[in-house]
C-alpha cells in the first residue's frame, strides 16, 4: 500500500510520539523512528532531511492543533464560548511532554543557531496571537467587550491560559495534568472577560 505524502508524515509523527513515550527524545533517532514507522531510513530522510527538520515540523503540527480559527457556523456564539472553543479546538491526546522536550532541545541550540528561536516565535507563537486577536476584534466590533489594544490583550490571555513553561522545562514532573490545564483555561477566560466587559460609558447600547 502506497501512502500519500500527508499519510507518510502522519505515520512519522506517530512513530516519533510512540518512541518518545518508550525511550524519551534522546532515544528517538532517525533510524529508530523509521523502523517504527515501517519505512526505510532513506524514505524518512526523503520526507525530513534531518532530525531537526522533523522536530520543527512536529512543533508546527502541535501549534496547528492548539489554536484554530472558528468555523463560520460558530461565530455567532457568545464570546465566552467562542474563546473556549478556540482554545480547546483539538485537545492533545498525548500530552505536552514531547513538545516540551523538543522545546528544551531547541533552546539549547539557540546560542549557536539563534534563527531557531526566532523561527519558533515568528511562526508558532505569532500564529496563535493572530487567531486570538482576530476573535477579540470581533468581540469589540460587536460591543461584547471593550479593549483599546486587542493584540496586547490576546498576548495576556494566552499567558493566562498557558502555564508559564519554565517550571516544566526545568522539572518535567511539574507538568500540569489535562484536568489542571482545563481548569486554568476556564478560570483564565472568566477572569479575562470580567476585566474587559463593556460597562456603562464604554459604548454599550
């Protein structure tokens, strides 16, 4: 059976997750990943020319699964529900352990290769900010919330939703459980909306 390019990439990502769960990121060599994915090492290198390329592509995939714009069918929901759905569009079934390990690996390389850090910020983090900023702008236009700077507000909300990763980077055992992440998300949205609610004199009808 011949896999499509996208199916081949997904098989490689699945193999990376499985190998990481068993032996950690250090043991996830290209040879081991290729064997687990059921392909030759040469085929793997045809898809991803290097291990770093593979890890960066995986991080792109993680980012795409974390935050996505709402479909048109959901844009008429109340803003609290819209924000909740944006921030939980695709729950990560395998957790955040692997992305954190990859991030730790990239951070160690930043002094010698600063473009790696810039790339993560520009492509991954800015993408999330754009999507969330657009939704906050929708809320302002509908007079659901009052904000002067939706970009800064989006950055603040993301910081509230996502626990500061330094503790988890230093001690993986401190990584919050899915339940703790969900509770933090709900509280963050509640507190955020209370702070930006439209009040009398802010332009409310």
